[in-house]
C-alpha cells in the first residue's frame, strides 16, 4: 500500500482497476484538478472505474473549523455539476452515472460521479 498526496502519486499507465476520490478532491486548486483527473484516467486499466464525490455550488467556502471544533484552514472548491462532469470526460473517462444529492441541515448539495476508462 502507498500513502501520498494525490498530487505526488507516481502511477503507472493502466495499473489500477479503480480510483476513489470520495469527497477528497474538492480541496485541490482548480487548475490542479484537471491534471490529476488525467493522471487517474491514464492509470486506470481499460474498463477501470473512477468514483468521485464533491460539493456542488457556485462559490467556494473557506473552512476554519473541522469536525469536533478542530481549527483548520482550507478552501472547499465547489463545482457546478456539469463542469465537474466535463472535467472528468476531458480527462478521457466516460461518465456512467451521476447521483445528485440534495442539501440537508448539515451539508450543501453534493454530486457523486461514476466513470470508467473506455475499454
């Protein structure tokens, strides 16, 4: 098992059966995400799947407190659903399914995408 920042991964082409970005990519700078998605797409085996969940919206949010009141400082980059899907498809992946999650009392709207590398 390898543990690293997503931006520091050294992935071989067609070496992974799947990539999971479960509410973990929204902190990446907007100009970094397309590069990382392209890296993931290249690293997937043909037919391999990519799953990502992200926050939806028009405005980014600067967080100063994490769960349990822990002080933090990060930006949550919110994406319009269609823009996030476009980035994934521009990386070379084919969208298989979209799940749009409504806002609730604890969180704003969300989006889960299932995509795959063409065979």
